[in-house]
C-alpha cells in the first residue's frame, strides 16, 4: 500500500494551513489500527487537505492513495474514506458556474474538474464495494455510485438488485437515497426512478423503507406522491414507534418484480454501519460524539433525516407540511417531537401560512420535563414575534416556573436574555416584566434587555426608573458603548423623555474609542423623545455648527424632532446631502423627508439622486422626494424599480407606499403588492442561512402590503 507516496513532492504543494508535507502522515493515519489515530487523520483531511470542500494540488495527489485505502479489506473505517472520495470528486461545475468564474478562480475550478475526472475514472470500484462485508462501506458506496459513476442506468439497476438482499436497514435506506440522487442528476431517468419508489412506498415493506421511498419521491418527483401522503406518513411513524414483531422483517422488492418478497437475513440489534468509534478532540470526533448523544436510545435514528428530506421535497405544500408536523408534535416520542419543533421553525422561517395550531403545539412542548425539547421550543418561539401569540400563555407559565432561565451567562461576552423572556417580550406581553426587571438588577446588564423593553411599549413604564439609574451609572470609558447600549436602547424604545439628562451625559462624555457610535445612539435616543427632550436643544444647536459631518446631520434630525425648527436644520441637512459618504447622504435624505414640505426646496437635489448607483440611496431619496413634494408618480416608479432590484428594500418601499394611501386598482404598484401577497415563499428566505428577525420583517411586509391595498377590494387577502 502507498507505493510511490514518498516520491510525490508534497512539500512543493500547499493545503489550507500551509505546506502539504504532512499529507503522507495523514494518509497513513487513515490506515492505522488505532481508532483515535484514524479519527485524527480524517479530521486533518477534511480540515486541511479538503478544507470546506476546497480542492488543492495535494488533494488531487491523494486520490490514488484514497482508492487504495477504500478497497483494502484490512483497513478499518473504509466507509469514511469512500465518503471523502465522494466529497472530493462530487463537485458539479455547470455552465452557469463556468460563466461566473473570474481570473482568480480559474485554478480552483480546474482543480475541481480534475478531481471529478480522477474520482469518476475510478468509480467502478464502488460496484464491488456495494456488497462489501463492512456495513460502513456498504452504507457509503451507493451514494458514491450515484454521484460519481458515468453510467446511471447501470447504477440504478445495481441499486434495485441489491435492495432485496441487503441485510442492514440503514444501508437499504442509503440504496433508496442513491436512487433519488440518480433521478436528480439524470432527469431522463426520473420517471423510471419515481415508478420504482412508488412501488416501494406502497408495498408491504418495513415502515422505514417506505418512508425513505416517499422522501425520495418527494425530492425527485413530488407529483408522484399519494394524495393522502400526510396520513400515510403519520401511519408509518406510528408503526416505527411500535414494538417490533417477533416475526422476521418483511422483505423488500425482489429482483424479479413478479416474485414474492424475500426475507433478508435478520440483523442483530447491536450491528451498526460504523466501525469502532472513540471520543477524540477533533472536529470530526466531536460531531460524531454529538450525533451519538442525539441519537442515543433511538430505535430509528435516521427517521429525522428522512422526514427532513420529505419536507424539503414537499416544498411549498405548506398545508401538508403543517399537518404532518402537527401530527409529529402530538407524538408520544419526545425525540420525534424535538425533530418536529426544529422542522417547524424551518417551515415558518421560509414559508407563509396559517400557523396558529402549529405554534400552539410548539408552545405545548414548553411544559415537557425534557430540557432539550422545551429549549428547542423556546428558541423557535423567540423568532416568531407576533406569530407566537397562540403560545403566549405557555411562554408565561414557563417564565414563571423557571426564573433561573431568565438570563443566560456565557464563558465570554455579556449575559443575554433567555429565549422565553425574549419571545414573551416580543409579543408585547407585560408578563415579561419581572424577568426584565431582574435582568436590570444584575451587576452586568443583559446585552439585549433594552431591545426587549422596546417591544413592551407603555407596559414597560415600571422599568423607567431602573433604566435611568443603570444608564446614569455607566462609566464613560472605552467599554462605555457595550455597557450603555442595552440601557440606551431601553429608553429609546420607551421614548422616555424623562431620561434626557442621562442621555445628555452620555452624549457629552462619549470616549474616543467607539465614541462616534455612542454619540449616534444618544442622538437617536434624544430624537425619539421628541419635545420631551427640550433641555437638549442647546447641545444640539452646538453640534449642528459643523455642517457636512455625520454628527451634524444626526444632531439636526434630533433637533427637528424636538423643536421643529426647520430654519435651523435645513441648511445642515442640505450640506449633508452632498457628503462624499453614501451613508451620510442617506441619513440626510431621511431627515429631510421628515421635514415634509418645509424642505420642498431640496426636491431637485433629491430627484437627481434617483439615478445614483447605490440602491439604498435611490430608495431613500425617492421616499424623501415624495415627502417634501407630495408628488407620487416619479417616486413610485423609482420605488418599484428598487423593489424588483432587491428584496432587501421591500419593507422600506412598502412603508412609503402604505403611507401614500390606498393604491389605485389596476396600477403597477397594486400588481406588485398583490404578487407579493400571493407568494407563499417569504421574501427574505435564504437557502442555507437566516436572520433572527426574518419572520418579523416578512410579516411586517405583508401587513404593509395589505394596508397599502386597503380599499381596493381584494387587498386584505393573501
């Protein structure tokens, strides 16, 4: 083994962390008899040689040696090697990707292409490995074949032949998953695969295999799903929770479709598809350890993955997905409910729909004694803002029952509010007050307490004294911004004009380090107080004497909100509109819009900004133009152009359109707003990521669209 490995000039190559002269040691580590050494070597391969999916010259040089490891029966944990080869060679570079490659990426793209070619050229060995004695190898081989082999018809035939004789349930599921991968990669075969999956789902196979078939059917051919997919899946989940029958497991589809199903060899309960696993300090080891803890005691640890695949395949069928999750949330199996809570969060985050029943069921999990279940539920509810209303009583009950969870401490950084507190506060529910009051009494105030207070509005009045007191005691040193922010946010959200002296103290004493941020926050707080902050007027008049600066613009905006002195602030804001910094010009445009017709003189300047290259400046200028001129036609045209250009400006645009009054029926704006309301997908939904306020922002957008359309007949229906 490893013939020629020392003849490779590894030192001339690099991986993610420098010279690749350590790669031979990693490869030899993969063949070690010591499980910990194998785990460490695998971690090194993923961490450096194939870092985040990258392919380097040393990655390419490893491929022949990885194939040697994969086919040597004396090597343990070869399934991990097969998975590594699949990852290295499985990158698809389609025509769209090729068109977007710039000069700096050419070498990387070439490496991906060479890796795909090299691994694909050797993919024939996976045909033999699909019947290997090691169940871990058999688990990895089907997906390797489906991903890498050039002849998908042969691969599909082998998957079907292997299924009735494969003794391990998890491997059988991998065979079905691989068939779905074939259908996705080779669309002409999708119909053939769907027909087979449909038969698997409807015959008397194990419930796990039928669920796997339905999941892959949803993934590659959702139109082929049965009309009663929800009750079918719910029934399968109940079967999987039931004690196994004493009789042998029913077999799967035989090679001859007309033959009777055959029974595979029984599988010992202790048999797994992985070799010996040990706890190691590597990333791979930690991930496997977490997975083992998560799945400990589960009769079917793969069920959650199958359900996630099914949900992804169901896509915009929100009604079916909601009904299925509701059934899962009523399950007596706590682990299944944990999975359902997490999947509920993913569904609501990406898709619009009526979620009252689902949210109430998530709220029911808060009273469960299993801490992971209650914690998962509180995290989901935290992101829902107003949509969490059906769970309000459950949140309040848990809050009262668990005062120790009101504030969370971390090894580093400031403490933060618990999810239950934030969820209840974001509903504007006064039952969050005791927790917020307690958070304000701690030596170090929770970093997010001010934002939570802001959601309570007038209900937060009992906290006014504590907020002022904690703001007054902030030391104005280099850490002032972090310490003052939660307290300043609280008085800003409450529009607490009585806190003007404390805010002025911060404004005057802001340190050099991050002082600009602190002054900006203080000025916005004063502006939010309005006329109640009149004692700040002399300070603000002094600040506006430096026109063209960011602080002058912010001070002018606050001065207008407090005093209404347009003559004093207008010259300052006009100067700010000419700043070299886009951010400052945007701030000036927003402030000018607040002056309304008192700033009509700047309409030509704002109109000139409608052609600016920066989208957000164009949008802010268009809104300000309408506010100072009252002319909506050119403003609406600019706003709708921005709407189509970027989903991120849509809430800002909708706010303006809603303030303009009912949108005329049949207008371009009405068409755009109705199209948004008709969309099931949230406007800010992202694949592979999300923000904590995404649901709140999207629900706000929907409310604004309905408000803008109100009075036109059908605007209130989404």
